[in-house]
């Protein structure tokens, strides 16, 4: 997920993206705990994407 493409989205789209990322992160955590997740670096990448989306939402609300 690129920051430029996220900045072009409106707040509703960003909130939907954030909700999807939360669900994806939850599913990955459950897979990791049950030893089904093979690539654990996806957890870190998803957390960074969540933080990126939250930051852009914060920027847009402060405008």
C-alpha cells in the first residue's frame, strides 16, 4: 500500500481500508498462534499499513 494512493482516497474509503486491515491483522494473529502462518513478516507489514492509514486519516481530519 502506497502512501500516495492512500492520500488520494477520501475519509470513507480510508475508514473502509482501515477496517479491512484490522480484520486481516486479526486473522493473521490467529493463524500465527495456531502455527498456520508461514510468513510472519506479514504481521509487521500489516501493522505498518494500519499505522500509515491512521496517520493519513489524522492528517485529513486536521485540515
